[in-house]
């Protein structure tokens, strides 16, 4: 199969659609994060997946693994009333039994997943560790999971350990069958875990090393060997799935059509901007807003006049030698010769606006300055995008005002005008929401305007470091009511790892500050 790149924003859009349909819950949010394991948070109605690059194989194979893992999480949302951590043996064993239960229940409605499940088990087998590489009782627990789900073990265990594994798997199969036949839920199955623990002779709080794709770099296997591996697992699960053709399972032709549609959508998104609703970013929807109240005609006109030379691409500068002598500059002690310098602004910038409650009294002036900045950036043909964050009904929302590939217009101005300043400054959470999009877009500069201390400075520092590792220059502007306070805010921001911090006490100075940052890049 052809290996092609799939963008995270498009991936999240289809992932959200699929998980909502599979789980029959329309309020589920899907995210992609650098977590130690895939997480489904029942109370928060949220699923956090691994990035595609954590999986092994071609892009299509990675997508199939991602898609199947998402299906399992959708089934957990639908059929589980409790999900424990895999960090300890008790939770690991319960989740292993639950995997088989929800798989069986889910397949009753989604029989088209059979080949994808077996294909996924083929890669899951690659990701599992060799038992002889594990120590102590963790070897027995891992052996149980391998034998219970895939019918074999990787590596070696002692005969007595293998006997315990087989006996525990037989009992676990009986428990899962009883749960399905009698419509028992997670809590019933959880009460049976102590019997599994007793057979395996383990501590239920035993720490279990996680077997995730991220830890399995450097895997090498031929197509023929992988097909044989799929065939072996399909044979073991034949009683559940019936006969499946390993080669057809490997090819995945039915899913490839879906994959091609996503690739086409990715290409279209490159030109039209993001559809952000499903990646945790909201779009202000009201169009009956009067944006003229935040349009300062004089400010916009003055800024355009001041930076008109940037528009032409040439700027007249004084130098020490040249063809044109400036007598007045010479008498004033400046470099006496004039020359034209070429100005190029190829910098791509993302702007994030703090709309916490602390700016509520000044939010109109704040938005006037922001709108003027956007007008000038559009005038100069700079590639930029604008986002903002606030809190609604105790929930942090990241708003999209303007994506990069859409021109600045009255609709974007209406979006900005209707955002209401409210809530605190959960900057790290907002950064986390924006990370998948920025990882895909990779702008040159990420500029944050804030007027307060973030709620979790350590988390912000970590996120700033993450963005810098992506090659994004992190800049922050501290906005305050006077010079002293704005300088303090900027100083505090500097300690969070930003490469450049500036202070602004007059809101009308914001556009100049931002444009000067661009002029230095």
C-alpha cells in the first residue's frame, strides 16, 4: 500500500465522528497527546489517543491501528462503567478481561471490524515484550495477557508459571462468557479478579510495565512473516471470528477507501483552513454582531501609513557609504548616505489572545488593538492566524478567530467581537488543546498576549519547551495597566521559557510591538 501523510486535524475530525457513532454518545471529545497509554475518561467523555507516529508500519497501517484502538475505546465508553489504570496488576487484569468482553459485545453490531481486530492483534503481538526480558511476577501477568488475548506467549516461562497462566486464562474465559450471557457489567467482572490474582499468585498492586507502540522502535518484520503472524492469531480466535483470510486481512482494502477520502480531505484542508470543532477548538458562531464597535479607524490608518514601506518591500535607510548623500543627516551626526533596503516578511505567526476576566474592563480597547494588528498584517500580506481563550460555564474554551489560510475579513472581526472576557488563565491547558494543530502547521512564531500569571506555571513551562522543540519561536507580550505592572508581567513570562518577552502598558502599542517582532525575523 502507498504510504501517505495524514494530518492530525483531519485525523481528529474523522476520529471524533467514528467514536461518537460507535459509542452512540454524541458528546465525546477526542484528543491526541503524549500520554503513557491511551486514556478513556468516562466522566469527562474524552478519549486521548497516541499520535500516528507512535505506531509501526506505513501510514495506512498506522491509521488502521489507530482506528481499531479508537474502536476499542468507543466500546469501553459504551459498555464499561469503570476503567482502571494499567499501572498495577489488578487494573491490568480487569482491563484485559474487559477487552475481551467489549470486543465480543461490539462485534455483534460491528462485524466489519473482524479483519481490523485481527490485523491489530498482529501488531499488538509485535509490541508485546519477551517474557524472559521481564522480572519477577510481572512476567506471569504479561504472559496471562498474551495467552488470553492472542493464544500464545513470547519468550519463555517456567513450566509451573505456564500452568498457572493456562489455568487463569481458562477461568477468565469462563468469567467473560458468564458476563456476556447474563448481561453482567464491569463491576461484576471486577469481583472475579481476586480469583485470577490467586491463581497467578501475584500482588494485586504489582507495578506493570506498559507495552505500548512508543516503546517498540526498531521493529523489523517482512510482509510474509507478518501475514503468517496474523494467520496464527486468526487460527486461535477462529472460534470467535470464524475463518479469515490472513492475506486479505493484511491488505485491508475495505478501510483503504476510507483512508483515501481522508487524504483527499487533508489536501483540501491545506487550502481552506481547519475545521476545528472536533479538536477542542471552537468557532464563535453568531453573525449578528456589530464589529464596528471594535474598529478604530484612526489606529488602523496610522499603522498602515507607518508600515506602508513594508508593503512596497523597500525601506530607505541611512548607511556610512552610498550613492546619495543626505546633508541634513550628516549635520545631525547620523550616517550620511541613503540606500534602499529590501524588506521581506516570510514569517508565519500564530497569535493567542488572553480573554480572561482580568481584561473585562478593557476588552473593547484590547480588541480594537487586536483588530488593528490583524488589519495591518493582512495589509502586509503576512501569513497569520488568531486564537483566543476564555471560560464559559466553568469550561475553558479555545476560540478560533482566523485560521492561517483564510483571509482576514468582517466575519473574523465578528468572531473576535463576540468573545466575552471571562475566567482565569489556564494557559497550559489551552496550549495542550492547540498542540496537535501547531504540530501539523509548525508556524515560525507563536505569540501569546496575556495580562496575568498562568494558573499552572510549571505546566506552561513544559508546554513552551515542547513547542520550542518543534522549532517554533515562543514570544509573549505582558499587558498591564501601567509600565511597572506590565514589566513585572513580562518578567514573569520570561521565567516560563519564552525566547522573547515584551511589556505593553498602552493597548494601542500592541500592534507596533508585534510588527517590530516580525521585522526582526
